[in-house]
C-alpha cells in the first residue's frame, strides 16, 4: 500500500524533528493532501493508525485536510474554472496547477518541549 510508505516517511520525519527540538511527546499532527497527489486521505489515516503504535506519534491524532486542485494563469493570475479548457481565455497561456493541489504536505506538529 502506497499510503503506508508515505506514513512511514511522515513518522520518520516527525521523529527527526522531535529529536532536534528535544521534544518529549508529540500531541498532534496535521497534513494537507492535494486532490491530485494520488494519496487517498482515508487510506492515509488508516495507515497512520496502524503505524503510529510504538512511535513518537503514538498519542498524536492526525488531522488530514484536503486541498482541492485549482488552476490559474501563470501570466495574469486569473483562476481557471474547474472542468474548463486549461488555458487562459485572456492571454492564451497554458494554465498552471496551483501550489498544494498535487502534494502531500506536513502542515504542523504540536510537540511538548520541556
Ligand atoms: Zn492570463
């Protein structure tokens, strides 16, 4: 399962951050999942529930927020409507996918630093 290896990478990264800041516990994690990231938010959450036991994230609930894929014109910044031709009607530039629409991002870590 693709989501499982992503969760593993996420937990390893949180462990590294916690170590760097000498945190004693991690209380909460939040991630943003882009609509076109190829990540299934439900599978990701399920994989996290399985994986977090015995890790620094054991007591940290995960908040997953979805980021819709949106497109805009790189020249004039005009938003391109969903389902429309991916080209700006005003300048003819090919539309560009806005940030986050195809990414899995670690949004925040709440940790306890003594
Ligand atoms: Zn334009």
